C-alpha cells in the first residue's frame, strides 16, 4: 500500500480504521561498486514489503540524508544537520496533520542518527502520537543473521550487496578487503577518507551468495513487520 498509488480520499478512508504508516529514510552516497542510492533502495523496498504484509501505507522514501564523510566521492549528496532535522520534523508534522498517529521510520543510513534524538522532542510536542526509529540493517535479529553469515562486514561491502543494489555490467573484486579502523573515520576529512578507502568499501568481501542475502532480507522484513504490528503503548 503506497501513498504514491493512493488518492487523498483513499487515505482518509484508511484512517477511519487505522493510524499506522511507514516513512523510509535513506541517503545518496558512494557505495563503492554498488548504486549510489543503496540506502534509499533498501529502506524503501523493506518498508514496502513489511507494510504490504501488515496492511499499512508507505510514504515515498526520503533519498537525501547526512553523508558529509563521503562528499569527496562524486555523486554523493548531503544535507546540513539542521536542514535534515527540520525536514524530518516538517514531514512528521504533515503526516500527523493528515491523521496518522503511529509512524515507523525505516532508516537505511547510519549517518542519519541525529534525527533519532529529535523524535523524543517531537513526541513531547505531540503527545497523541508515537514514532519509532528503526535502523533495519543493525536491528537485533537482522544483525545477528549478518554476523552468523560473516562478521567481517561494513559500509559498501557484501552486507549491502543485494540483487537490487548491484549495477549491470559492473564487476566486483573477488577479495576480502581488510577492515579500516572505524575509530579513526570521524577524525578524517572527506578527502582523507577517500584516500584511505580508495574504492569506498570499509572492509569485508564485496559480494556473497544470493541465498545468504535473501536469508538476511527475510529476517529484516519480519523484524520490521513485527515493529509495525506490535505494541505501540
């Protein structure tokens, strides 16, 4: 059930019986040999699959986020923190104004974390509404499945390489890249980050089998659906 495939009358009719919806959030940034919109593709698809099973509408994904560390890689787009927080707040205000009171944000990009802290403030201003922030990729059950398959994984590595984030005609290296020092990353400028990572993969194999990736995906869909259908009190 996609908002983009509904008219306002259908939304109003839905709200007579339910007040849940999903807002996916992503980013447009380098992902080595994968699509620049990996985070957007994954959060949107996951939201759609989970919501279809739960019978809730999904808003169009927000494709831009906070990606300052990747700006030395062409194609990356980033917002200022204050811009992003204002964007999320304005969208939530509009969704609430329509009548939704239980809003699940399915986030696909770790850099968007500052918005998570703002949600508590938003709920204090709107005590009749509930918002959940769901980092789907490292949620407990999904992350456990990732580690079960291969604990060496990171940004732009195999763990983000799904059939729908690959690019046609692009050949990936057949190697396991050493993990970078993640504690060092926040200290680097965007130019230094590019110099150190070269292709953008932060560590791990570039690709694993489709069977393994689909196994992770099934867990992620179920975990997201459980949040949408669970207790919001």
